């Protein structure tokens, strides 16, 4: 019975594999974007959903993945996969370096520190000649939307399988224990430092890969787009909307929000900008555990439910 | 019986050597030394603010002593992080219960089984099974799927016990587990603690319920203003004029 979502997911993935043969160019643009955003939301979920560390610094890893790929391909004419590896190495090293000091902070302090970090990283990169300073880098142009699509889909599947494994493993139990009460987790034998850093590194790994694929696909990057803080806000909202700390919540959340956003952007573009703000307010008030609240049959309204949600979100 | 335990004990399971903890001027624990023998129940009593919980915090690792040293099975433990002490088999409950609120009762206990002594059980299925066993043992198996934060007082205590036991402790530190329970529930908890001891666990009990201390403890240690003022046989210690004075104040003439 518990395997039902996995069966559905398998069918959906098999169907998605064949999308490039039927979709229009515009559809493909949207699909690749949506898949990569879903990867970002799912990667964020490892740290924010399971471990309870709300990160606004994942765009740092995204930017490093982007720049790793761009520098390798534009400056050294190396193949795409070398660029991906370089981006991942940069992001993972960065996660290890910042993880030790920054994961000692908790709650809002952690969120603020990560926010500062992504701003700082953007400033650093825009002063590095090897990264094209603040002008950016142009990557070799390819028309291979099918490849980018299948790569993104593959990455999303691997990322989701990782999260599925986490959700039923000892490692995942440790992460959730940290989320629920870090001090108690420590006295019960969870090596909190190692667990948190591993979660951060995993999150950085998938985020950087998504950045690398996006860079080659878009073929032009600059600091403003690579270290875009609103991208990070979108990851958070998509994961929180879908259900943080669940396997499929962030996927469902990101697909739904991507679709609505795309629709609004093409019809009323000012409303699109409002969307994510509205979603976060409504999600926090009415469904603190995301869409999982609705599916799980937890239906309650009125002031008591409202207050309970506010407590659970620690507002 | 005490004399026999003294000679047969070998290395004490826990030894504190003039342990001191200061909080910017306030001396919470002042040069306290004591030993615990394997499989004994030591009652730790004293008025509020005597430093009992601070002492437990230093043993479990959330605080470090300013002076003195703690030895577990002969090894110094002061430099070890709390999780490493849990791996050694030191395990505690909290005065303010700390269940993982968003997890089910079973998951709470499974965490104990997964991460306890020697790093815990690595296989999820086995850990879950042992968690079920401990929930049976503590009489909480009927609430196995409930969310931990939906439990009432006595069930929370049971959960706290089950979590601690699932860790496979050698030394269990119980910080006021009977506070807020009625006398029937206190009896149940006393029985539970006795059952744990039968399984070979060494237990430190902090308690204000003197009846429980009297019926459980092999020895009693009394703290007052951070200092050890008495130690030994429960009946004798509870009659000690210094102890009576600490609890009730000086008798007027």
C-alpha cells in the first residue's frame, strides 16, 4: 500500500521520458525549466525539509555549479561533463568549508547567515576575471533540447531516489531527529555535526548539477542570474508548498507552481510576480505541512487550526 | 550487602573527582566526588537549586565541568561530545520531557535503537523491532502510532523511558521522572526502574519523591548548595540532621 506513490511515480517517469518526441519547442523550454526547478526544490528538501535548516544559501551552490561548468567550457574549452564535475567539486568544497561554522547557527540565524553568504558569493564572483567578472561568460551554443531534457529528468529521478532512501534510512531518522530537537538528538547518540554537514553536501551536490545543466542549456551566465536570491526563494516556496520532509511533496509543489507561474507570466506578468508571495502566506497559514496536509485528509478550519499552524511554523 | 558490593565491584562504572561547575560566579556544583558501582541504584536528592541537574548535564555531556574529572568505566570522558557518551552507554532522560514532537511514538524509540550504545543498530527493521519490544516493556504499545506530542503526562514518561532503554544504556540518568505523577503512577514507575535494574543497568535517580528514593536506592547522595553533604545507606542518610535541616530548615529551640 505504501508503495503506491512509487508505482505512480514510475509510470509518470516512463511517460515523461517520451515527452521530447511530442512536445513543441516552447513546451520543451518550460519542461526543462520545471524539471531543473524541481531538482532544486528536492535538493533543498534534504536540508530544509528533513534536517530543518532553512537555507537561503542554496543559490550559492547553484551559482558555483553554473560557474564551474561555464569556466571549464568557455575559458578552457573542456567538455561538458568536465564542467559538471568541476562545478560539483566547487560546490561540495564550499559546502564543507562553510558547513562547519554556519551549521552551528540555528533557526533564523542560520537563514540570515546563508542569505548573506549568497550575496557575498555573487560579489566575489563578479570580481574574478576568470569568471568573466560582472559581464558573464558565453558557453558554446548547442541545440540539443532533448539531451538537456533527458539529463534534467535523470537528475531529478536520481535526486528523488536519494530522498526516498533518506526517508527510510537510519541517516534520515537522524536528520529528522535533528530537526525535531537537536540537543535531544545529540544526547541520544546522533553525531549531529556529521549528519548536518552530510545533508548540506548532498543538497549542494544536486543543486550544483542542476546549475551546470542550466548553464550549458542557457549558454550565457552572469553573476546576477547565477546567484539570484529569488531563485532560492522559489526553491523554498515550492518545497514548503508541496510538503517539506516528504519524498514527493517538493516535486508536486514545484510542478504545480511552475505551471501556474508560466501561465500567469504569459497572460498577466505582474500577477506572476505576486504568486510566490501569496503562496507562501497561504501555505503557512492553511497547510503547514504542505499539500500533504490536504492529501492526508487533515481537514480543519477555524481559528483553532489557524493558531495551531502558526505555532507549528514557529511564527 | 554494601560491603560485598564494594569489594566485588572492581572498577566503578562512574567516578566523579571533585567536579565543580560555575555559572559566572554562582557555584552550582562544588567539588563533588562520588562513585557508582555496576548495577546499583544511586538516589540523588537535594533541595531545588542544589545542582542535581547540573551534575547530570556534566555526566551526559551537555555541560563541561570547570574543574575536576569524570571517569566512565575507568576512562576520562570530559572531552567527549554528548553523542560519543551515548555510544559508550551513558543515557539520560530530561526533566522537561524532550520527545521528538513530529515523530510517532515508534519512530521516537527507533531513534534510540538506531543511535544508542556502540552507535546503535544499523538495520532499520531490527531497530524498529527492538523499539516495539521496549514499548511493550514500558507499557506503551497501544499508542505506537500516535504522534509523540499528543501523549499525556504519564505516557510521555513511558516514552522517555522507552527511548532511553532502546539505546541499550549501561548507565541511566533519570532526572525527576516521577514529577507530576499520582501515587499509582509513581508505583508503576518504581516497578519499571526495578525491572531495568534487573536487566543489568546502573541507574542514577534524581527525585523529590522520598518514598520512591527510599524503596529504590541502594545508596543516597545528598547535594545542598552544590556540595555533597551526605552519602550512604538511604535510611541513615534520610535521618541525618544535616539532611533534614537542608530540606526542612533549622529546628527552633
